[in-house]
C-alpha cells in the first residue's frame, strides 16, 4: 500500500552497503551509450500499454491471468533465468487467492547483486474515486502497477543486449494492491511472502523498488523510510540522477511511504522506494481511481527512471558490500 507512514529505525539490515560516489560520478560520465540515454522510454511505454490492454489485472481476474503469461514469456526471452513463486494468500476478508511473484536473474555467478522490484497487479477497487458508484470497480492501473513493471521489462531487454558486470535480479511482486485502505498490514502480500521465503541461494546487496513512476508530471523525492533504512542506496541513486541531469529526481525530502521496500529491508536487503505518490498533485490524485489510465503517463517519465537504473546496473556502481 502506498501510504504515508513512518517505519521505526529499530528495523535493522543484515548488510551495510558502502558506495564510493566520486567513482560513481566518473563512471557515469564516461559510460558512453548508457549515460546518453540507452534506456528506451518509448519501448517501455509500449510495455505499459501492453499490460493495460489486458484490462484490470487484479488477482483472480482474466486480465491478471493473461498478463502473468505475457510477463513470464517476455522475461524468459531476455533473462538468464526466470523463476516463479506461486503462493496462496489470505485477504482481509478471509478469502484466499492465488498469487505469483516472478524473479528474472542476470549474471548468475556474480557475487555482488542488486535487486530491482515493482508490483505487477492492479487494484481491485477504485475506492479513492471521486464518484462513489465506481468504488467497487477495478482500476486499470497504468501508473500504479504497469509503469514499474514496464521499466522492469525494458531493463531486461537492455541487460540482454549489454551484459551487466554485477548480478541483477528483477523481481515482480503480486498482490501489492489487494488490501484494505487504512490497514497497511493487508497490502504488499507478494513482497511479504518473498522476503520470508527467499529462493534457495538468493542474496542481494541492495534493492531499489519502483512504483508509480510513469505519470507525466513525474517528481521523485527522497522517500523518508528509504532515507532511514538504506541511506547509501538512496545517495547513490540521487547522485546518479544528478550527474546524468535527470530533472525528474528532486534531491529533497519526500513523504514517508509504506510500500514493497519495507519487507525487503526487514529481510536484510537495504532497499529504497522510488515513487511519486502525488499523482498528478496533492489536490487531484489519480491513485486508486478509474482515472489511472495510460494517457496520464509518458515515455519521458519512464525513460528518466530507466536511465538512472540502467546506468547503475551497467557501470557496476554497487562498489562494496560488507558485514557490519
């Protein structure tokens, strides 16, 4: 659930990630094709609309089933290995649903690894829609769900073409948006399950979760739980964005958001959340409404986020990990 909520600093992480930002700056500046915008925002936008063409992708719906097949097939074209993590989850109303996480991995033998995640499901109910008659209708979820997944899919294609020096795991969580508004413990079912049932041998030195990153007026700030729980990862991402001149990243304090990055931090993977929760602004949000449609999103916004992530993955900017 995307909610303003503070997480206690008492939550520890098993790893401390140390980043050498002067080296990171030099590598970004010298990275050639990738630094000049190797990430294809137009292709990513096609991935966004391909998902919304299935219709709402709430768990249990026909669109959800069709999209799952598409995502698995697309990732298998590009990744070194694709694993699925099916599981049964209980909703707040005690009903049970079938959910599936997807993990696409690159450079399997690498000891240094970064996790990039997003959720691929869409909301069952438009319970924030200004028209109460729409509250029981599912949303299309162009920004809330499809945008992060679109970037994941395009990253997979780019990583196949230009092999990463470090290990990369692209993870798509299911069941992020199935909860009851105001009850954060009923959301993020996929990331909660993943964090407590890590695949055999899975490890990651750092994580970056992306959610609601496609809106036309994109502005990503330093989410406060991320700042507290994974400050080195946060610093790396925003310094990379600054060096690349990506204006959609605002190096300023943001909200405190409950999202899929929190279970990963509890599992010992220092993870930040890149999100623009004010979509398009505080007074007029499309979040969890029927207005969350592709026309509100842009290839430029997807390219901005994808460019930063691809630069980090392509240039081995996760320089050192060590136990405290």
